[in-house]
C-alpha cells in the first residue's frame, strides 16, 4: 500500500512538472486570456488577446523575450507568469505589485493604453482600475 501511494505521489509530481514547462505554440494564441496568477487584492483581468493581434500590435511588444515572434512561428510561447510570477531578480517586475511602474502588466497594458488615450480620447483601451479589475 505504501509503495502504491508513493507511486501515486510521483505521478502527481510528474503531471505537475509537465504543466509547469508547458508553453503554447505561437499558432495556439488564445482568443481571450484570463490573467489571474497573482490575484489577491483585485479581481482577475480578462485580456482580449485576438483583439490586440487584430490591431496589428507586434507580438514582441508584449512577448518581449521573443523578438521575431509572428502568428506563423512554430516556437513555443511561455506565459508572462513563467518569468513574472516569482522572478529570480528583485528588480524584475512582479505581478503581485500594485505600482504602475513595478507590475509587468501595469507597465505593459496601462503604459500603452495611456499613450493611446492621449492620441485618441475616444479609445476603448481601459486605464481605470475597475475597467480591468471589475468590482464583484
Ligand atoms: C489595463 C488593465 C489594468 C489596469 C487599468 C489596472 N490593472 Fe492592476 N493588474 C492588471 C493585470 C493584468 C494584473 C496581473 C494580474 C495577475 O497576474 O493575477 C494586475 C495586477 C494588479 C495587482 C496585483 C494582484 C492582486 O490582485 O493583488 C493589484 C493590487 C492591482 N493590479 C491593482 C490595480 C489598481 C489599484 C489599479 C488602478 C490604479 C489597476 N490595478 C489598474 C491590469 C490592470
Ligand atoms: C498586447 C499584448 C500582446 C500581444 C500584441 C500579443 N500577445 Fe500573446 N499573450 C499576451 C498575454 C498577456 C498573454 C497571456 C499570458 C499569461 O497568461 O501569462 C498571451 C498569451 C499568448 C499565448 C499563450 C501562452 C501560454 O503559454 O499560455 C500565445 C501562444 C501567444 N500569446 C502568442 C502570441 C502571438 C503569436 C502574437 C502575435 C501574433 C501575440 N501573442 C501577441 C499578450 C500579447
Ligand atoms: C523568459 C522570461 C520572460 C517572459 C516569458 C516574459 N518576461 Fe517580461 N521580463 C523578464 C525579465 C527578466 C525582465 C527584467 C528586465 C529584463 O531583463 O529585460 C522583464 C521585464 C519586463 C517589463 C519591464 C520592461 C521595462 O521597460 O521596464 C515588462 C513590462 C514585462 N517584462 C512584461 C512582460 C509581459 C507582459 C510578458 C508576457 C506577454 C512578459 N513580460 C514575458 C522576463 C520575461
Ligand atoms: C501596444 C498597445 C497595447 C498594449 C500593450 C495593450 N493594449 Fe489593450 N488595447 C489597446 C488599444 C489600442 C485598445 C483599444 C481598441 C479600440 O479602441 O477598439 C485596447 C483595448 C483593450 C481592452 C478593451 C477592449 C474592448 O473592445 O472593450 C481591454 C480589456 C484591454 N485592451 C486589455 C489589455 C490588457 C489586460 C493588456 C495587457 C496584458 C493590454 N490591453 C495591452 C492597446 C494595447
């Protein structure tokens, strides 16, 4: 029985490890994505991925470690969280941060949306907290 349980345990570890290294191929870019790895104080953020690709924003604007990424690429695309949930270096932006300058998503998402609002005051690009983190 003990042996059985330890094998069972190993099985779980193996499945978990496989999930950790899993990264979708470029062609599997999601239609929508829920960004919720660091949620504690605020609600999860719904990210309309395809809408941004349709705006012709270069993949590497967001997937900044993959300079030549395109929709046709065969390379694997790691999630932002694989590097930003628990970064090794303290100076790497982390998704638990509330700060506009220390959270990777606030820098990326809000940074662009604020620029957009300057150019086009009628834009739908959200810049207010509750627009991205809806109140329950
Ligand atoms: C353009 C969208 C956007 C806007 C606007 C925005 N955020 Fe975020 N925020 C995010 C994303 C995406 C994350 C990462 C969530 C995750 O990884 O779980 C995040 C993470 C956070 C976190 C850390 C995770 C948590 O739940 O504790 C806090 C706190 C937070 N935001 C607060 C705010 C506040 C306060 C404002 C307004 C000043 C704001 N956000 C505006 C997109 C946004
Ligand atoms: C405006 C920013 C932005 C642009 C532009 C963008 N992406 Fe993404 N992409 C994201 C975010 C944010 C996620 C969610 C990652 C997460 O949950 O950590 C994501 C997720 C993905 C995923 C799934 C990754 C996984 O392992 O879950 C793939 C594949 C992907 N993108 C490919 C692409 C390709 C190919 C392009 C260009 C055609 C592109 N993306 C353009 C921000 C962007
Ligand atoms: C392979 C690891 C890795 C992945 C995947 C990754 N990042 Fe990063 N990112 C880093 C590191 C490390 C830094 C710290 C600065 C540097 O070394 O480039 C960083 C820095 C940043 C910065 C700060 C840049 C600046 O100018 O201050 C932003 C914003 C950011 N990442 C957003 C994202 C988003 C959004 C995604 C997913 C679409 C993502 N990152 C995916 C590793 C990664
Ligand atoms: C390089 C610029 C850029 C980046 C980076 C970016 N966005 Fe956007 N986003 C836009 C623009 C432009 C629009 C407005 C499109 C329109 O007005 O139809 C938009 C619209 C949106 C909308 C509203 C869609 C609608 O039609 O109501 C949401 C939600 C959104 N973005 C979330 C995010 C999140 C979350 C991130 C970060 C993971 C992000 N965006 C990163 C440019 C960007």
